[in-house]
């Protein structure tokens, strides 16, 4: 029996559970948010690929981790754009650099993607310059092209600071709603699942697209400002517009200041009681991102034991994992499926 045949399917969303999401593609092996990264994630078995979405000056929905472009593209070395460097406050942070909202889509298409964390992923740097900047529609087309009846591929699109964009004349919520309709991706079982840290934007999209609109996940950070979201009242509120939460994994696998794991929370069971899926982020294979007991050696860039971290989360009942290395999460999931298949059933 193939592993996927033993996985439950959520009737409300059509998502297999637990699902594996290629976070920005497979950026453990290719520069993030590139065609090469997304294609590899699918080749490695990811059932969803996750683009982050920002807005260009002319209203195009562009795929980048953040609106500041210098860490993930070659814009800083392009003399024709030297005059675009600026400083502005995004959210509550002052940032200096080159911002997507100052470029048209045509200008963004001239940029080339580079590895965002070269100190931790030096093997990705030979791919610098090979790939361009994609739009959300192009990622959706890629997923559809790679989908089959036996193995559908969907897109988990994260909307980056939509309220901030709207306040600066770029109505991301309206643009996303219109684009999903144009793409025929505005239904619960459509190609696109939406997520954002911005609860107000998700509520607006739910009101705009209706209860028969796309599946949505409420992202939850591990900062104090998001604590209210994971209370029983906060989870009930999220269930009025979203089908699930996507919390930082640190809210489930608890760590101390020295990155030693100290226990597990009850968030998964609490969210399930509220009728919500739980899809935590982001599992990464390098030692730098793992709890201390799963690191292997002293090199922050060396691979540790991410498979055990994934195994722990699956054992706690999460409905999916968002990861930079989909094949490792899939190995952990296969262990879960195999164990279930071997467990005798009682009548």
C-alpha cells in the first residue's frame, strides 16, 4: 500500500492529513521561491508548495519572502536600481534596502534570485542567478502542471503584511480575491490555500469570498503579541473565518533559552477541540534550527536530526508540517503510516 492511501482526507478542505508542505519550495537545496525550488519540492514528495506573496508597484502579486529584496535577489548589485534604495518602516521595523512596491513587475522580472542564507546553505549558492522572480499565478500554474489525479499538488500562499500594503495604496486583499477568482482557485478544494499572520485580512477575504471560498490558515508566531490567538477564546474566534492554524512549532515543542527542549504544549488538542487543523512551521534540517538534543556536531550549518522533530510533531497529532526539506518530513510520516498499518484493529 502506498503511504498516501493510508492517510485521512479532511472532508472540509480536501487536504490529506498529515500533509507535507514545501516551505518556499525546498530551500534546503535550492534558493527559495524559485521554479527550481518548487519543482524540487514536488519531486521530493511535497503535496503543497508555499509561496510568500508581496505586491509590486503596478499591483502584481509577486512571490518573495518579504517586500525588501536585497537578501533574496541581486538587486543590490544592479547599478540601474541604485537610486531605489531607501529606508522605511514596515510593520514596526525600520528597514533599509530595495522594496517590491517601488518596482513594476517588468522591472522585478529583470532580477535574479540568490540564496538568502548563504552562511548556512553554501551549497545553494551555485544556483544564484539561475532563476527569476515568479508571480503567484505562475506558481499556481506550476502546481497544476505537476498535479495528477493520484497526487494533486496545491499552493499554500502566505500573504505578507496585507494591511500594511493596503495602507500604502496596494490593496492586497482585493488583488488576491480578484486573482483567485480569475484563476478559478476560490473554492475550498481549489488549488490555493491562504494563510497570513494578519487576522483582519483573512476575515476580509472570508467576507469577500464567502464561506465557500478557499481554505484558510491563521498563522501564529511565538511572540507574546500572538498569545491571545492560542487561548480557547482565540481559537474559537479563528474558527469563524479559518479552517486551521499554522503556529510556530515552538508553541508545540517547547524550548528554553538554551534551545533545550523542555516539554510539549496542549495546543494541538485545544485547536482540534475548536475544529481547527494544526499545521506548524518551519522544520529545517540544519543544526542551527533544531533543539539542542537533535543537533549533530557543532557546525550550525551541518544537518541534524530533523526527522525526529517531525516524528514528535506527527505523534502529537498535527495535521501537517511546513518544512524546508520535504523528504525528511515524509520519511517521518511514513513511519507513522507504517505503525498505524501494523496496529491490529478491534471491533
